[in-house]
C-alpha cells in the first residue's frame, strides 16, 4: 500500500459517510464503515510518507592525500544524495 491507496481509502470512506444515504435496516452502519475507512486511509498515508522520507540516503566521503608539489595535506569531500523522490 502506498500514498495512493491511503488517498483512495479516504475518498471511499468520505463517499460512504457524506454521499450515500441508504437504509440498510440496521444491519450495517455505513457511516461507521466510512469513518473507519477514512481513519485507515489517513494512517496508511502517514505511514507511507514516513517510509518515503526514511529512504533518503546521503553518502559523505572524505579523502586525504599529500600534495607532491608542496607537501601539504589535501582533503576532498564529496556528498552524494540518493533521493528517490523525482
């Protein structure tokens, strides 16, 4: 499940709560099912966002060498960001 699934659950739940007015004879409470679907959708959406943010990775590399001409130490640092969000 991902971000789209969470949004879909919220939309389906909102349709059940606010748009459908059907008398089921007391067997099924469509409003309660809609609220449960909306809560589950929000939960799935937030968990998906947390996992997307955790996948970001940053690599930092530092290399130290000696300059042959002057004898000084030279440190090069490179940072690469592997960002999955495009």
